């Protein structure tokens, strides 16, 4: 029997290993396939989310602007109502009850303005009572001429009908009140101009 040398033995073992390596299949790296439709769908989803976000922001902005506009309109309307109510009360006079008229003059006014009316009450009595002055008022319109930081300046226009010993048949005149109203102080009236237009000239 032939004995293999060491070199021949190594060659045979090497050949066996090579045969095994050749016979074993090679492992291919895994590949992940993404469909084109999936990519398109994802892109469309991102676009849709972005569009919805933008629309939501725009809608919130528009709603805020509309709310601010409505709030400003409501405040202006209220200021005109306050001004006109005061002007009608101040122009409605009965010489037989001047205290009731003084109460209307001071109604919803600041403490400083009310004090000024108190100081002139005696002088007004000296005008109204001898003339037996009586008057009523009909509102025409109120206009906001200026508004800033809750301070409203308003012109209130009225048609005033009056009677007195000088004009027992009565007379009419248009009176314009200029009022300043402070929203920040509970819609108090801080200034009144034009009151002399509703009073007789002594």
C-alpha cells in the first residue's frame, strides 16, 4: 500500500475544502424594494398635511381678525349709545324739577365732571326758572370722531324742541354734543361740550 506524504495529504485536504466552498451557494445581500406608488402616496400625504396646517393657521388668523373687527364695532356702537342716551337726558329739561335734570347731567359721568355740574347748578336755576324753560329732545345721529386706547370722542346730534315765556308757541333747534367716553373706566363720560346749545341764552 502506498503511503501519502505530508504534502500530498495537505493537497487532498485543500481540495476537499475547495470542493465544499464551490458546492455551497453564495449568500446574496438582502434588497428592499419600495414601490413607486408608495413613494407617491407618502409625498402626497406630506403635501396634504402641510396644506392642512397652513389652512388651519390662516383660518385662525382670519377668525382672530374678524373677532377683533366685531369687538371694535361693538365698542363703537356702545359708545354711541352711551353718548346719545346722555345727550337726550341732558336736553330734556323741566324748570319745575331741575333736580331731576341735574341728576341726568351727572348720570354716568366721572366724579370730576359731576363736581363741575354741582358747582354750576345755582347759576342754571337762575336761567331756567324765570324763563320757565322746558324742552324735549329727539336723537338724530351719533358719530365716533376719534378712538384711541379705549377713549372715544363722539358727536351726538339732536333735534330739541323747547318752550318758555319768551316762546310759548315753542321752537326747534339742532344741538350737537361733543362727548369723551372712557371705556377703561366703565364707559364713564369724562367731558361734555355743546350743552349750552340746549339751554336758553340769558
